[in-house]
C-alpha cells in the first residue's frame, strides 16, 4: 500500500547519492524491518534488482549535442513525441564519443534586466551598460544583506535570504561562493563557512600550498576548479590530467580513483617532497570536496547576473519592480509577491488608467494619484494588458488612439476614438470596473450605467464618418471640442466592497484598498503576529494570526483517505497558508468561504519564507473580542457624568450582559485616572456590537478592551486525549 511504502521510504537516510545497500547499513530501523518483515524483505530484494536501471528515457531541458559532422554518422538518433531529434545514447557515452554537450539556458531574468535598462532610458534619460556597472555598489550589497532579495536571481528563496543576512556579502566572489554552496551536499558546510567568514573559527590549511587556492573561500574547497588547481600545484598534474581526476572523483569511479591516488602521491613526493601519508590525507580531502564541488565559472556567471539584478533593484527600484511585475504578469502568485515587495519598499502601485497606462507595468507620473492617496514620488502604473478581458489588440488600439489624439476626456470621447471591433462592450465593462477609466472623474457606477447610450452614440458617429455625412443630431449639438468632455449622469458610487470585488476579479488583486482595512483595528488588537512577523518565528511556535480566506484547495489524502484543505489567507501585510486535516477539517470547513475574515490559533512553520499554519482553533475575526477580551474599560470624562448619560450607559451595559469584568475609568483634568471595578452583575459580553454601541453613545475613545496576549497553549495530541496509552512513555 502507499502507506507502507511511505513508511519504508522515511527510514531511508536523506543524504546525497544514497543507495539501498548504504541505507540498510546506516538505518537500523530499515535493517530491522528487512530482517523481520517478510513483505519488506521481498520488496527490497526486488528493488535491489531494479536499482540503477533507467525507468524511462528523458531529455535534458536545455542540452544540445554538437559534432564535427552530421550526428547521424556518429550515434543513433530518434524523434521524441514533439518531433524533436534526440540522441538514443545517454549523456555519458555521448561525451565518451568526443561530442560537445552544451546547455543553452533561457533566462527570463535577462529579459527583466533588458526591460529595466530600457525603462530607465525612457523615464530618466540614463543609459545603463549593465555589463559595466561598478561591482562595489553599496546599495546593491545593502539590499542583499538585509535579505531584500525578491527578484534577485538565484537569491530569492527563504533559505538564501537568510544566508545573505547571516553571511553579509561584500563582493561578487561572496555571491559566487554562496551560489555554489546552497545545494544538497555542500549545504552542510554553510554554518562553518559563515563562522570562518566572521573570524569565529580559525582557518587552517592541510598544506601551505593550498592557501593560495582556498584563501578566497576561507580554507574550504567549494569549486571543481580548486580541486584541479590543487592537483596541478601539489602533484604536477597537467590541466587535462587534473580534469580527468575531477571527473573520476565526481563520478566515484573506484578503479580510476585508485590509479589517480598513486599518481597524486607520487607526484606530490617528487614535486613538493610531501610525505606519502600526508599526500593520501590531502587526496582524501580533495575526494570529499570533489563529490559536490560546483563549477566556479558556472557559479560566477550566476553571481554576475545576481549582482546585476541587485544593482538595478537598489538604484532603480521602480523600474526594476515594473519589469518584474510585467515578467510575472501571467502568474498571479508570483505577481502578488512582487506587489507585496513594492509595498514594503514604499512604492505605490496605482490602478490601470487608459490615459496614463502602458500595455505593461510602467513607472507612473508623480503628479497622478489614486482616489485615496497623495501624489507618490515612487509609483508604478498597473499594465493595461494585465486586466482580465482586455486583449492585446484592444490595448494596442487604446494606446494608438491616445498617442494620435491626446488623452481621453470622457467615456464618450473614449468610445468615439477607439475601434469598437477590438474594444468591445466586454472590454469597456472591464476597464470601468477595474478603475482604468477613473481619470474621467466620474463614478464607476455612472459610467457603467451610461455604457449602452455612449456606445450607441459612438457607433452612430462612426457610421456617419464612414458615410462622410454629418448627422442632424451632430449639427444641433455643441462643437466637437465641447462634446468630447460631456459628462454622464452622475450616480452614487458603488459600495466600497463592490469596487474592491471588481478589482480583485479583473486584476487579481486589490489596488485602491483592501476589504480588511475596516477590520484593521481587530487584526492589530487580537492577533499576536501577522504574515510578516510570523516568518521570524521558530518552528512549531503557537500563535494567533488573522486574515481573509483567498484560495481553497480541497482534496483526499492518499494515506488516510480523508478530506483535507489547503487554504491561502491574506492579511494587510501579505499571505500565509493553512492546512486543515482530519477532525479539524470536519470541525471548521464551514469557515472556508472566500473573502471571509478569520482568526486562527495554531502552530506555525515557515515554508520557503512563507508561514504555514496548522490550526487548532478557527473563528470569525469578529468573534475574536468575545473570546480574547479579559476586561472591558469604559473611559468616562466629565461630559459623561450626568444623570442622563450615566443612565443610558447603565442601560447599554445591561443590554449586553456577559461574563467579562467591566471597569469604569473616570478621567478629570489635572487628576490621576480613577478605576472602579463594577459588580459582577454588570459583567458584559465584549462583542463588536457592544463596542459600536458604546462608540455611538459616548464617543470612539471611550471603549477599551484589555486583551489576553499570552501565547496559546499547544493542543494535546490524540494519544494524550485518549490517556497517553500510545505515547511510549511511563505511566
């Protein structure tokens, strides 16, 4: 069964180049299962037969084979399912035949770099020769050392961000080393490497001649080239011979290794008078490092691109983020990460605008502003092509009409100047709903209601132009310049939640606001962490965190056969995920409604720098005050202390009776506050409704909730609830 195979798989040590024989030696648990379980023995015996046999043929994603004559003359070829010609030989024999194997990697990052340079030229008149940027830029290194690596090539993952913060990079050589180390195998060296970097561990060399080779990497051999250099300097290997040694070490070829060991020991003795025992010791060291050594030229190429992206982000953040957003336009999750990064860097993302926007994300004019914000010096305008339902042809037509005739002055002017064959009714609805027509200074509700009339008028005008006639209606109206600024009948704007819902639907994000903004005081008051601060928590920390339900992915566990749900929640800082399984799924699934605001109590673990929560309790965010308020204080000022007000306050308290202690805090000028704890019969239910009623009667500064801020208790495991029989401990 799947569960049985999963049990055995977890017994295999998680090490690089692990095989079954080694696993049986290292894992006592697996060895016991093999010796005592008949089914396990039969399974592993069959696995031994199948081990190292190719399961299927596959093709290198970017590999190209080059020969000095047609390849059909040199090796067998075939067509894959896509019709591409591929070799029938594996990569080893292809190399043994003397054919050149090349990897051609297409990097979107290079497109981002080019687009940033083009935007900087267009917006600031600065020409950036990206291959000639200074390699000692303080802004670039400051950005890396703070862990602000969103969009930085090779350094974006949570682990890499943490490594950059701990290591404190000051050169491209440092980036090269980190790129080479952050892989399975050498990753175990990272803690020691950081200590060596900061002088916390003494750097020692197996032989003085190794210092010149490994001083740059603090005495640690992390590159294949260093192994080759050591063989050349210590034992007199030629460059070609050193490469053969590297290949033999990397592939663990025992016979070749034995031959090279003899050559190395002999050469070290003859060339540098190194004793046999010491030479063998050094050879063992080289063999260890060669097993996971990374090609330095490869790492350096990555490091240069990583530095270039850091330089551009540090010096031209608006252009860099604009290019990143355009690059990730088709992937909502990636785009959300860049939008959150823009927010963290103080760069405002403005809604799309037919009068200011380009096809893609672009630095916005500092004179423009959103409905609820002051002009921003650093702003990015949402790309028109990123609006759902607005096609490439429509965007092209809008920009061409604007370039030809200037900015659009009204919805009527817009509809008359664009081609209705590409800018359809569906397109117009999308533009209005997402806010792209807000610069006409009319409510979205008004423009949407007038759409039929405006489109009919535009169609009539277009027909007249085709016939070369002037309509009677046109002769009677104002001159054309006046007609262009005609306003539609003003209607009240749609409710805020409806405006935001349209933005979410068409842009994938909330741009001009957030549905949680009205609930921000609750989030701040009753949550112990948010999606940003939760990233710093140690694994298995219990916390309280709130957010709005986004996506809900439901499925059936292959292991237990029970349903589960992976939920994405969003707060005002970012996103986090939540996994519900077993009894939690059954208990709380009614809360899994998109757009619902929740407060979650649970255990947090960080997955690739994104918090993942395993909940023990879930409730509506509006129920948090009732659950976590320890005391309610009413701050009473002289204006409140009159017969009518006190009587109204008493009636309000009696209408919201509960179990939470009520304190009255009397505040008078030039006197210390006086606290009075009321009788238990005046205990209240600390609900949001009670707070709003107090605010309405006495003013918004009157109500104060004293909240329980202690860390939640960890829930008992199932075996603990059953009485501890399965714990394995003493009774």
